[in-house]
C-alpha cells in the first residue's frame, strides 16, 4: 500500500547526521522517500503543515511496563501503546515482569501477537534473563530472540548472582543483544521506602543506600569486562553509578545506561514536601540534589546514553495506601516529552539534537531496532513536537490506566503534536487516530 504524506516546512532534527534545518519530508509506504527544501505536492498526498514545529526521529522508550499478560487492571497493550503514541513515542520496549513472566518464546509470541492486534506503536519485547525472573537458572534466551525479543532483563530485580550474569552476558555475545540490568542489591534495599539520608531519618522510613545500586553497577561492569558482553544499566540514579559508568566507557567496555525523567528532575525533598504522596515512591528512589545534578551532567557529557521513562502504571489501590504499603512506580509515557523540553531543552541545558539522540537514536542503537534516524530510505517513524504549546499535566487526560504521577498540575511548555509510525499518523494533536 502506498500512503503518501508530505510534511511541510518543519524544523528537521537528525542527530545521526547533525542535520538541523527547515525541510519538507515525503513519506511513501512505510519509508521516508524524500527530504528537501521544497518538495512538489504529489497527487493524493496528505499535507501536514509543520511550520513552527520540530520534526524528530520517532522517539523510542526502551523501558516500559505494559503489564500484559497478568496485570490488565494496571495497563494493557492497548492502553499502554495509546499512552506511548500520545506521549510522542513510536516504539516501546516492554519489560518481562508480567504474570506469567515473559521468560519463554510463547509469551514473547503472544505479546507480539497482541501488539499486532491491539498495539498503536511498535512493541519490542524484553525477555527475562532467568526462568520466572526467579534468579535460579537462565531462561531460553535464544528461543526468545528467535520469537522477537530484543534484549533481556530481570527488571524489578537485578540478575541474582554474578555467575548467572556472567553466563547471560557471555551467551548473548553470540547474538549482539544486551542485558538490561536493574541495578539493585536487595539485601541492602529490602524494606526501604526512600533514599537513605537526612530526609529518610526525618520521615522515619527505612532508607535505601546508594550503595545498593552502585554495588551491582560495579559487579556488572566487572563482568562486562570479563565477558565482552553488552551491558545496559537502566534507571541509574546516583552520582557514584555514573562515575563507574564513566570509567567503564573510558576502558572501552560495551556499557551503556539510561536515566528516567524523574531522576533527572526530582529530589527526595519531594517525598516530605508532598506530605508523603505515594506518587513519589519509585524504585530506585528519588535521590539527593547532588545526584540529580550529576544526572544532568551525565546527560550533557554523554555518560548517560538514553532517557527512558520506566513507565510503571499502577492501579489506584496500589497507591492509595500508607507509604510503606504503596507499590513503587511512576506512569511516565505521557509526561516525558513535556518535562524534558520544558526543564532541559528550553533552558538550554541540552540541545534538540541531544534530546533526539537520548530518546531515539541511542535506544535504537542499544536495542538494535530500526529507527532513530531521519534520512531517505529510513523507516518513517517520526515524532513532531509543538515547542510552544503550553499544557498542565492532568491525569484525566492520560490514555494510560496508570494515573500515578508526581507531576500532576505541572505547567509545561512543549508537547508532542503528531506521532507517525511506519508512515501512518497514529496521534494527532493529542488524539489517537489509529
Ligand atoms: O518503580 C518501579 N516500578 N521500579 C521498578 O523497577 C519496577 C517498576 C514496576 O514494575 O512497577
């Protein structure tokens, strides 16, 4: 099928080529077929007037919980991928802490089948490293790769032992797929409610030390060195973790990492200031000002490769409880772009190109999936942003079933305006049209 779309006069940002200029962009079928200053209108093409808008390679969120199978009351593939499209994402990688866990090829197949029936954006399954995510024996990762998994993680937990992590990294070198590690030593974090520090003392909560994260980061970097494997550390949150990643990169190891918008913007002061709002409870916990500053610096200097939301939708019953009973997690897909634009791009901390790199090009490279670039012949996955549009975060507007956000009521400038997947408009001005 030929589907012609002509995107007119948008400011096109392509971090791979360094391109940043006003261009027309022609889409034919599911590919970009032309990019030039002025492209004549092809017959029958839909014209999108993108003057004043920013045209980016389709954003890819490499850490999302779609909760299917097993937790449809929190989210499912339909609602989660609608939230992704509304948030300007053309693709998501979905984590395996489902019920049953995504630890074998049949669950991967079923998620992909559901995504082809109900999904609104591309869905890339992340298989479990160990069977049942139980940390006892390796799952059949080769079979899952054949079924369509792109990476492996025991997310929610770290891979339980050094031995299993070594085996996983070694095994996956044959396929080039990464292990996405959730760095947390549970023997240090168990029972913790928030970052260990003055605030946890004031609150009277058990604190989670930074070392719970950094010990696993250090262990895994050592194992990446031993095996030559591809290690991706997800939701890093401490200055110490970044120092370890910085040194690993300097050694030439195949180590990458991502940060969430909330760890870039919020500190543990918010737990107290919000009156113990359970929407501030997240794993890893919100950290100190120094850590947040280090995250920003790491994003600016490239120590941090990607921004991922760790979209963790929860049911109201999981959050409307005392702080220590609340589930950790933030519903992040529909606030990420606004937050990054308003708090990092507009004030000039990072450029548009750096944003597109962290939210599109780097995730595509790390996962080994199409997208991340805007050039002739590339897949037509495109995010168009309105940089001047102001809005207030309002969970009533969320397509996600998860209304759990600490950003409710924040006024932000800059909003996803159009999401195009494989040449088809999926979201237009906040409305899902597919
Ligand atoms: O806050 C979190 N929520 N962190 C995780 O690692 C897991 C996630 C979830 O599944 O709810």
